């Protein structure tokens, strides 16, 4: 009989922030911790960690209830309701931003918050990485994950680790048409890249081992503007990764972020900027509502519980993760991200500083065109 599968869920939302789209008030995080501590006491979840990236609250939860579980999602929903209420009482900016419905229907899908979940048999040692991004969209992970899982010049493990060499199944979502396709690396690598290159439409949802290890990573691909039917905020996606022993190593996961990558979504959700790797503590958007932040926190999993650097006997939930991008090793990457962002900003309201017309979250163009209807003349 196979062992019971553990589920790791990250559910996240922006429900209001102090000074524009900067950061949630600490009391919103505290309230979330209290609610998840109760959920843990009730046996809904095994363990949890509450953090944030920029203005997004991220709830990490471990449990044995499987993906899409009503009670687990319900606990997250309660956190966001409570935090939104606090935000409203303080008149914070965009209070309740990502809450699209009054009625919880058993799952946060389609209700505004983003979620990434994976279920697997816990290995003898289970290193987990939690990437969190602010001011960008789900397809922002496509380039780094392609490097990590498809490029042997990035991940030497794809060559030297016999199980990683067997390749991976890559689930790609068409985020506009709401459909998916599963493709196989290494043999379909070039076709995979052919799709993923269109970051406005395709995004990696999940990658699984072809050597029987199960899921390697999962991304929250909820597109808030499509769900809501109008611009609300960016999706600010998370990505959960399992590392080592037939999967990319921790270092192989982190490596691509040393080079600047342009991603869509900063300033009014309408500009390209470079990913800025940093600690959650440094994730306030301080320059042109950005640059888009990427954080990475690590935990070991221990019988369904999170193990970080906290002292022995620490209360559950009060964890200390390894904060990978905090290190000054990343100073050069940060400086290059600012340099690249500044360069693209110098193009002002011109593409490719701003997004293409279908992707602009704000645009006055339809109005301008309407006003000009009678003034436009046909060319012979
Ligand atoms: P150790 O030999 O230190 O365990 O490291 C192996 C490894 O996978 C490093 O990426
Ligand atoms: P958030 O999606 O992080 O709320 O940011 C919105 C925005 O466009 C800020 O300029
Ligand atoms: Mg916001
Ligand atoms: Mg945000």
C-alpha cells in the first residue's frame, strides 16, 4: 500500500495595502495567523506559515486533505475576509481588491485569490522552495522554469542525474481559452518553448517527473482580470517546488534569477520590468510600483510539518524559513534588474515599455478613437 499523500497548498490574495500597492498592514498577517492556528487545532491543516510579497498575503499550508479541499480553502477564505475587514476599517488602499464574490462556494478558484497546490508521497528528505512574485503574471515563471527543467546548460542535473535525465511532463495552460496540454521533455522541448514564448497566452501550470517522483513544481495560474472581467490587480503568482534527488537541486532552481528577466505587470499592471530577487522584507515596490519582486523561501517537510530554522519546541506556524534571495550574493542581480527596468522605462508610454494592446490593464485608446471617429480620413 502506498503512503498517504501530503498536500502543500499556497493560497494568496491582495486584500488591501498601506500606501498604494505597497504592503499589507502587519495586523492583517497576524489575523491570518490566528485563523490558521485555529484551523490547525481543528485538524484541518498540519502546519502553516503566513508571509507576504509586496501587497500580497501568502498562506502556506500543509495537510492531508488533498487539493481543492473545502475546509482548507475555507480557512484561507476566512483569513482574506478578516484581513480585508481590517484593511477597510483602516481605509487602506484597494481594500478587498482580490475578493470578487461575497459567497464562498467551497473553493477559492474563480473567487479572486490565487492558489497553487501539490500532493505527493513525502520522500526520506523533502526540500521545498516557495517562490512568490508581486507585480507580475503567471507566465513570468515560464522563462525561469524552462531554463531549470529544459536547459542542460542551466541545470547540469538534467545531464548527470539519471532520473532527471528521463525528463519531465510539462502541463501548459492556455490562460485565455481555459484549456491545457501536457507535453514531454526532452523530446518536445522546442515545441514547448514555441508555445511558452507567447507569455500573453501560455503559462506553465505544473511540471512532473518522468522517473516516478511525482510533481516537481506547480504555479498559481489564476488570471484575475479574466476572472473578474475587468482590471482588478495583477495575479502576482506563486510557485511551489520540490528539490533534489531526481529533481532540480535547490541551487539549480535559484540560478536563473541571477540574470535579469523582463516580465509583464508592474505599474498599473501595464508595463514590462525586470524581476528583482529579494527578501520578503525588501519586497515593497519602491520604484515605479516595482520593479516586479521575486522572493524564494525554503523549508524541509517533516511528516507533513514545515521545518525551518526556528528553535526546537517553537509553536507551529512560527517558522523561520531559509530566505534565499536575502543574501548579498544577489546584489548584482538586483542592480542589473534596476538597470534593465530603468532602461525600459526610458521608453515611457511606448511599447515595449508598455504591454501590447490586448494586455494593457488601463487604456484610454478606445475613448480617443471614439472621439476621432469623424476626423480619421481614409488614405487612397
Ligand atoms: P551535497 O553533496 O552538499 O549534499 O550537495 C549535493 C547537491 O545536490 C548540491 O546541489
Ligand atoms: P497589485 O497587482 O500588486 O495590486 O499592483 C497593482 C498595480 O498595478 C500597481 O501599479
Ligand atoms: Mg494591490
Ligand atoms: Mg500585488
